[in-house]
C-alpha cells in the first residue's frame, strides 16, 4: 500500500466522489488500487484520507483544534508527496524526528 499526499489546494468541502475525481483526473491514479490519498486543507488544520477497502471506499477526516500538520518533501517524479505508514502516523500525531520535540495537539478529555 502506498500513501500519497495530494499536491495543490483541495477544497475541504469535497466529498468522497469529488475527491476520487481529483485522484483520477489530476493525479492519474485509480483509487480502487488500495492506495491511501491524503488531502490537507490550505491552513493545514484538516486532513482527509481516502482509501478503497474490500466492499467500498472509506473517508477519514481529522480536524485539529490546535497546531497544524507538517507536510513532507515533494517528489517531482511521482508529482506527489509519497510516504510510508510511519510518515503518515508521525504527520497526523504531530511527532517529529527529534523525540523531545512534538507539535501542539489538543488532548482529548477522557475519564
């Protein structure tokens, strides 16, 4: 499975079908191949993950109350920001390579 951060600015109001169109028409990929396509808002506080599983498409959304998502390096060869699972987890959770440094994230209230 590959993880692609979609280049350019994507309207965060787009739903599953419109995001599939972005993946196919602008990136030249087929969503049904099982890759994960990542869309980040202009202000980098909202992220959407589009993924095809057996039985249908899945759209995950995370909106930060504090802090922003860090964007990885751009790869001109694939015209995207390819990444691995660990890179995605680190980006979503605000973890940096330096273990003492972590991006701001709001803590969930748990009992």
